[in-house]
C-alpha cells in the first residue's frame, strides 16, 4: 500500500527534507513545489512512499522539526498505478498490513477519547438499551446495546496513551470513562426507578432472566473474552479493518454490565449489582491490557525492522525523543 505525505516546509529546509525523503527506502516519488505555500511561506513537498517505510520517514522528519516549523499530512490514495510504486513496495521490508504509523494511531484514538456530547449520548442510549434487554430478557436488545456503545474508543486511547507515555491522552480517556459510565448508569437507574410504578416491569423481574445471567456471573472467561476483544480491536484499528470492530463490540460486556448495575441497585439486588460491577471492571482491564500488549508487540517488531535497515547510530533516538514530547 502506498501512502502520500504532503510536507509544508520553510524554503531553507527544503533541500534537507528532500534529501531525507529520497534517501528513504520505499520512496517511490518525491515532488517539490517551490514557493507553493503562502501561510506559512515556503515549499510544498509531496512524497509517495510504501506504508511499510512511512513511519521511518516520519521519524526522520520529526528529527528535522518539520511539524514544528511546517506540517506533515498523510493520506492514502485509493489507487496508484506506477511501476516505481510497485518497486518501492517490493523494496520496503515487511508488509503494509502490519505497518504502524504511530502518529496516525495516536491522532485517531485521541479523537475517539474526547468527552463530547455525542459520546455521552451514545453511551446513555446504549446503557438504556441494555437495561431494556435485561428487564425483558432480550438478548437482541443487549447485542444492540453492545454495538451502539462507544466505549472502545477511550479504552483504545488509554492503551495508546500508556504505551506511548502520552499522559494527556491518558487523562482525556480516563475523564471520558469516569464521567460517561456513571452518568449513563445514573440516567438508567432513574429510568428504572420511574418504570416500576408505571408497571413497565415488576420488581422481581431480575429473579428470572436466564438469558442475561452471564452479565452478573463474572469468571475467568470474562477476562479472557475481554482480552481477546481488546487485541482484536486494536489490530483492526492498526490494519484499518473497521468491520472487525463490530465483532469486538458484540463480544464485550461493558455496557450490559453497566446497565445491570443500575437496574439491580434500583430493585435492591445488591449481590447481582456487585457481580455486574465486577464484570464491568474485568472487561475494562482486559480490553486495555490486551490492546496495550498488541501495541508493545508492534513497537518491538517495528524497532527490529528499523534497526536492521538503518546505519549504526542513525536516528535511533528519534522515537524516544518524540514520545517525550
């Protein structure tokens, strides 16, 4: 897969940036547009490069302080017909599906981790759907709640923030989760409290519900499933396979557990509420831990590939310096 980098750089830096791009393994095309940038003034450089080599080039551009003095934008063309591009992909080590552009992952998860009105609305709606599925013993409604729930975004961002040591991302993710789940549970509890006198469901409704017993009976498989879901979710984000995320949403029991806690507390089923809370905690820990493990594995593989193709001492401090920023 070919990605395109658009670089806006000051004129005096243009030569060094062009040399950096042309020397990089996997670069197929480099074009310079002199004085094409008005704000800020400078040149615009476009680079067609194999995705497998993009991260190494971006690291070197960080060393040259291109993001500080100009900008880097990354896009993926739908179709590139070029023998040079094919040759560049063949020359680049590794596979494009396994290539990680860390700035891209950080930016994507950062957007998903923000505490926004839409995030809160989706989480409240999902928890309400889960509660309806619980009181009606409907697995269909619970599965729908799993799909609607937006909680994987902040969980993935939390994993990225911990691995990349981006504490602002960690704080934003924790804020979204610590506000979102209590608020959605509070709204669901109020709705359940109002529903009982209205006769929408009886007070002993939780005494049956065999289809939803898995929610308040956490066990070893709760953590195992959450870990597998976290790993699959992070892999789907890295490889841009969004369809796999649907399966991740359906497999985790975060939102149903939150809904069960709210309903059980209102109906006085405190042991079941405690079991559901434990289920929620196991899912959150399992997802974040597995997602972080996947990122650490890809970072290790990426470092090995980078060291195998770079001359001794060339830019090896770039990743650590950039993480520190």
